C-alpha cells in the first residue's frame, strides 16, 4: 500500500494511526501542501480532489480519511477499530464526525487560505475563527466522553474516534487553543500518546517533517 | 423512532431520505433552528451538540447524519444503502464525505451566522464564500461520478451518497450557485427526485416548512 499524505495534515495523521494500530506496512508518499505539491500533475492524476490523504491499495484508490479507515477495518479486521454492536458503532462514528464534520473542515489549510487571500481576513480574526471552532467543537466531544469509564473514546481499546481525536488536539495545541475545559478529552489524548501507533506517526516523526 | 430535525437543514433531509428508502415510520419532531429552538432546555437535554438531526430509537440517541444512516442500514438492512464490497463501500462513503466534510460544514447556518455576526462579513462576501465551497466541492463530486454508468451515485440503486447529494443540490439552488459545470451530478439529482423517498421528504413537504 502507498499513503499519499503530509506530515502536518491532521486528516493524514488519522490514517497513519489506523495503519499503525493494524500493524500494516505502507510506502509513505509525501505531498507537501504548503509547497502546493497537491496541484502537481502527477498527484492530480491520482487525486480528483487534490486533498490528502489518499490510499493506494493495489489498483484501488481510496480517498477521505474516515472512508479509508473503515476500508482498512473491513479488509484487515484485526484489531477492530469499530465496536461490534450497531449502537457502539454509531457512537464511535458520530464522535469521529463531531471532529471531521464540525471542527476540522473549518480550519484546514485551504479554508484558512481562502479567508485571508480571497476575503482579506486579518491574522487576528483568522485565529479567533480557528479557536472558536476548535474550542466549541471539543466541548461537545468532552460532553460525549464525560461519564464514560474507558481509557479511550470508546472502551479500553483504541479505535476510529481516537484516530480522529489525537490529530485534532495536535492542531489545537499548534494554534494555542484553550484546552482546560476538556479534561476527559485530554486524558484520552494523553493515554493514546503512550502507544507507539500514535506517537511514532505524529507529525514531527514523519519523513517530510520540517 | 423519533427524528429531531428541521425542514431546511440539509443534514436532516439526508436522514429523512434514508428512513423513506427503508420504509421506516417515525415521529417528526421539529427543532426550528432559525428560531433557536436547538437551545431550548428540552432539546439540549437530549442533544449535546444542539445540532440536528438526532434520532431516538427506543432508549438510544444517535447523532450525526452519516452515523445515523449507517446505524439504520445496520439495524434495518433492506434495502441496503451501502454496496456489499469493501471497495464499493469505501467509494460511497468517500463521496458522502466529499459533501459532508468538504462542502456542507462551511455553509451551515451557525457558520454563516459566525461570519456575519462575529466577524462582520458583509452579505456579498458571505455569498461568495458560500458559492465557492459549493461550486468547487461539487466539481470534485462531478469528476468522481463522470464515467460511471449507473443511474445513481453508485450503480442502479439509491444509497448513502445519494442521501447526501440531493440535499446539497437543494442548498446550491437556494443560494443561486452555478450548476452547469456538474451535468452528471444534476442527472443523478433529477433521477433521485423521481422517487417518492426523495420527493416526499424534501424541505417544502415537511410539517414545519414555511
């Protein structure tokens, strides 16, 4: 397998964690977003959206990080990244989507670029925007996790929701977001980071890290 | 089952379509977002995020539209809304996420409110912002669909991706977005609208429509 990704892309990091949790080998293909390598013809011919991550598995190309992780979970079932029961699966998917649909899309690189370059938003307002969605979005995740007794987002094994949560916290820290209002989130985050699958795939450990 | 939703919420419409495709009965509970009913204590006690849709199934509460649709597909398997093969499932989920993660989050009501009320963005720039993400996002979906021969997003039966696509086109039309660059998308949309499951659940047909 080949993973087209970028060290700083949190959607890429989600998939690196999932691959590591499953112990799957892959070739790391760097697509340097800050240098606009996603628009190179070589990448554009594989990626319709020019987004990362993109997984190549034999002849198949799979896009969208959550779809890639579910694909890996279906094609390499052990260890499972989703619970066995429909309600547990719904809870984990909803948690993942609380991050992937409510927080991250508002704060990715192309959106921040559009705000500053096309709409002339200044740095202060851009940072307010960023922090607003991270801090309010994580407050929702906190409420969902609070009262759960597991070490991870769902029970005592890492799964899909943890693959989404950890990269979001890296982004939050990079942009100096407030995190003292989400103690359960941070407990799960810190527990995840004790595992190699999360620690060895983090942005600073990637081959294209700067 | 009870569906907490709002006629104009496109995420709500996704779930109404899925329930209709499966022929499932439910009680329609209106949460009028424009009147801020999502902040009423009665709803806040059920919904951590104050977002719609929210499905109540017995004692269970399921949030996030894609998670709800997959939950319905697992608990009521016929007719299936996802293909049987892992690669087909990945393709359909990625298409759904092209809409749910790349287009819709940038344009929902709370985001538009934040842009105008908190950041002082004027109406013209807000409309540019809206159209930019819809038009560029649908261009990606168009490329993914072009060359496929099916009547729907994936083959000749409606599924998860169609549940996401149709409400996004309703939004695009409401905001006068350009659609002439996405002919395959529009062919699928128009075919979907010949089916009762899509037509009878559309915003204007809802009990709380204005």
